[in-house]
C-alpha cells in the first residue's frame, strides 16, 4: 500500500462484519499464591470481530469496538479526524483505506459486488478450514469410536417423536428403488489399488451431474435440467474431480463439463508435488482433513457452488446460501444412488480443508468455493474401518 501522509488517508469499515461477545476463564495466579480463599479462576470478557474478507477472527478492545460502530461501510472518513483506535483497525483489515492494495481489501471489494447476504458471507468465510486433521483431533480425545463419543458427550438426543394416536400406513411393496435404497450405505472401505472401469465413472457422473436438457434464452443465457432439483433452476454447483486408477484416464484433477459430459484436465498447485512425483493420495487426504478412509476412492468429487450464478437471481437474499447447501445435498444423494446401482461404494463429507482445495484448484471462496467432497469407487473385500450398516445390506453379520 502506498504510504500517504495521514491527512490524505481516508478509511471506511469493511463490508460484511459481525461482532461476537466472548468470555474466557483463566487462572488467577495472584489468588493462587495468596491462599486467601479468593476464586482461582478469573473471567475475562472481550469482543471478537468476524469479517467475511478475513480468514480468522480479530480480538477487539473497547475503543476499536466503539469506533467500528461509528464507521460506515460506504462513506470514507479522514484518518486524521479519528482516534488512535482507527489505525489499529486499519492494521487488522477491519478498516480499509481508499488506496488499499492489500489482499483483504481486494477481497472486500469483490464482496461489495457479489450480492451476498452479510451473515451468510461471514459464516462461509469463517467456517473454512486449512491444514486441519480432524481424525487426529478426535483420536486425541478418544472420540474416534462410538464408545468414546458417548463417554465424552453423553447419549445423543433421541430421533423421532413419540405420541399417542399415530395412524399406521400401509406396507410398501418391494421395488427396484426400494432395493437400491436398502443398499445405499456410506462406504469407508475402498480398494484404491483396483482399476475402475471408465464406463462406470461415466454412468455415475451422468446420473448425478449431467445436463439432460437445456433452454437457451434469446440473450444466450443457458438454463438446464439435471437429475436433481435446484433453486431457480440455476444448477450452480460445479464438480472438480480427482481421478486415480480409472481405466483410460491419466491420474489427476479434472473439471466435469456437465453440458457436454466430458472431462477438462486441470493443473493443480505446485504444493501437491512430492519430489518428482505427484502424490495424489497425500493430496486427497489433505483435502479430506485427514479422513484417510475416503482417500482411497478412485473418484473424488469436489462440489463447489458458483455463488455468483446463484446470487444473480437471489441478490442479498437470506436464503441464497441455504439453497447452495441444498443443491450440494441433492447432487450427493443422486451420486450415492448412481454409485450404488453401479455396484460401487460412495461417500460425502463436509469436513474438508476448503482453503487447501481452493488454493490447489485455483477457486475463489466467494465465487466457486467448495462446500463438500463426495466420492465413489470399488469397495474393499474386507471392512477395516467401521461403517454404519445395521441392516447388513453390504457387510453380512458374522455367524
């Protein structure tokens, strides 16, 4: 950022911002050493600023909080007319200068033009992970098994609702759909060393993601029908694939082009290179936040909504982000069913390192950022990682 005299600098508040009151307990060493019976734990109160253009929260002091309440997000104010807290806000990125060239300022400017509803933009930004290993974190607390979960958290709230006077429904006849749903089980045991047939990959991608028909407006705008519902018929979700051990396809990353049912090869970030060889398994595990049981699937599908397409219609709308989440959910369920019909295992997870995926694939978090990763592939012959299959549709109970 070009250095200007203070009297020439004008600032404003960032575009999307929420402030949250927090409290923390800390040991009072003076009370501990005095032995006079005073409480040993002291409560401290502070404010945390959550901004959509920043990657993490910012702790505020009282002066900064008060000044944020006075600053406008559109009107520029001379820095020289403001108290000292203004410079501290400028340093954190919560306030921005009119000549600001920092990345956070560019991001804030993009958000001004992106039609996001503020709370959804903050949620989307602050919930993204980078470099997290969720498996190790759970294992360290003994919560990677059901007994550990219940021991730490207690018994979960019951599902369903009891009540008198319920009306029984007639039994449902057996059907191909009923049989398919019975076999639809999340897979945590893949045999990544086997080669997956390309026609199986094509069938699953076609069922879950392909455009089946289109309407072209006189303006050139394109609207399509897929095998899933989508808010406004916009179908904003793009699919980026990591393929390994698929017959006839080189291992690597691809964009699925839904209109033509074809794959576009992509280059990924240089950080995916290990020596002279690209370690796709390590990349997959990193994207999946350490969930190694999914990383062996022959096909990973990054589901990344095009938020700009969705918000073309639903501008600043409080339901637009919810529609994006539903869109990804619809697509992942169709992928499950198509993979099950093909005799393959499938999964979907939202516990992903979004920032790593964005960097590797060159995605923009508020343009086409990932919301979940689904996948499918050949099931392993034996279950080494526990799966929830209570009906024994996939894994037969031991005699």
